[in-house]
C-alpha cells in the first residue's frame, strides 16, 4: 500500500507519525469499515428507552458506538444528561462567571500546548475558544479541582468527538465528579491509590512482568500516569481511545485497569526483553504502534478477554486497601 493512499492526517486531525504503517492500517480499515456499517445497522434497531442500562446495551457499547450517535449516547450512559437536567444553573450561566485571573491565565498558557499537532485547533478559531470555555467553566464551578493539567487533553478530545461545547462540559463534569476517583485534586490521592492498585493487579495477572519492571526500577507513575490522568488520550490512537471511552462512560473506571492489563499482556515479551530503564520507558511509549492496538475493534475484544473478570467492586476493594 503506497503511503499516498491515505492522508498524513487522520480523520480527527492528528498528524500521522513518519513511521506510520500504512499497509497495516489499510488491512485494518478494509475490515473495520464493514464493522462500522454493521454496528450502525444494529444500533438503528434500538427502540424506546434506548439508553436504559441492559445486557443488550452493554454488548452494543462494547462493540462500539457509531460516531454519529456518540454525543447522545455518551451523555446518557455517563450520567452527564442527568447532571445537566438537575443542575440548578445552566452552562451559559457558568461561562459568564469566569473571573479568576489565575485560573484564566493558567488555562490560556495550556491552550497552545493542547494537541499542537492537530490541524483543527490552529485552523478553526472556535475550537481553542470552546476548549477555553469548557475548562474555565469547569474550574470555576468545581473549587476542589479547579484546573489541572490533563483535563485539557480530555476536554479537547471530547470536543473533537462531539463538536459540541456544552456536551463536552457536562461529559467532563461526569467524568471528574462521578466516574473517576480523585485524579485531579492537588494531592492526586486517587491517582496515587490507583497506581498501587495497578501494581497489585499486574502482580496477580503477570508476576514475571511485575518482577521485571520492579527489578529495572521503573515506578508505575513514570510509565502509566498518562494512562490514568489523560484516559489514554495522547497515548493510544484516537479511534482506540474513543472505543475505550465508550466503555468507560458505561461501565466506569474499571475500564482503565482492564485496558492497562491488556496493554501489558499484549506487550509482555517486549517488556521482558528490555534491560534498562530507558528501553522500558520506550517500550511503554511505543505501545500505540502495536497492530492490535491500532485495530481498535480487535483491541477492545482483547481488553475484555485478557483482563479477566474484573469488576468495579473488586477495584473499589483494592482502592480501600491502598487508599492514601
């Protein structure tokens, strides 16, 4: 497959790396297009209260939400729609309360750093303005979190997926306040706890990998902080991230761990071949290029197969054990 067959920019505006494997991508897309058509047909059969939790909806979400349904589906399955309806003030009002100069300045500094390789942010003046509004409105109404680096990547990707500023705000609010533990507070207690939970899960599921990583001396924070804080944005291919978020919005934060275990299991041999810290960190950074990771449909199948029967109750039990 000649490199000219596909654009050097993906459908979400991100530039493909120089070593992008176009032949592998072509093989994936020739299959995935059929999957997308089939999934769109299946989603069209949902009637009535389509987003009420059920075995059928869970199965549909795991197999992928069609792009044109994502905004509505995410709003309902995440609880963001309920937040919007029950909140005493609306989003327009919140955007008019932005007055904290320190928060404003910090967000404005981070805006140019958010997806600098994405073509849509520089050429579409609305996107940076929308991103600023979402982040600033959220920071002003949530005093415990305010603004934290990492939120810009999540909000930016929400905007690219939904093209809807208000929906992106409520989805961000649902993620930070309902779905995730305290990743974004100043002490980052939720993140520190979850890194310890990951450590225990890897010890249980992949003891050889666990021992190897500890022998080399890589703290989990060094290799996986972005997995948790950015929810795999800036870590994995965009469509793969959106497939992860489909499940995250429906099933909760256990999905972050299921993806982490799948990535580690898929890269087990590469991890074990490393002999020093730089190699190991490079291995973690290169996980986005694995053929199965690029094939987002196959990857999500592997996520639920490789991570075993991991429930939210199990994760909460481990969080209580390791609580900081």
